[in-house]
């Protein structure tokens, strides 16, 4: 007997792909945290002074928050990448 693996497709919008469900709890959590970060960044637009080792830089707070958000994402991606090797 030849056993074939078939992919069952239910109605449109079921949220499932051949690899499993698209919206897993970790993806939902990531999307919610990213949305909260975007709201936090958008609400903080005043200028601030930041000391970068020696120079003092004046920049909008949203740019500093956005920079830290991107750097945090890159650090997280680096950790995940090194764990998978």
C-alpha cells in the first residue's frame, strides 16, 4: 500500500497553512508588543539630550526609542540565529 500525505484544506480564512497555523501564541505576542512599541514611539515626540559616551546629542525621543527598538530586535534575531546553529 502506498500511503500519501495529503494537506487538508478547509474553508477560506481558516488561518492554516501546510506547515501549521499561521497565528501561533508567540507570533500574536510579538505582534502585540510591536504594536505597543510603535504607539509608545509615536506618542513621545519631544526633543531630548542623550550622552553618547563623549558627545551630547539632541534628538527627538521617538528616534531614540525607534533606534533602541531596532537594536533590540537585531539582538534578539542574533540570539535566535546562534541558538539554531
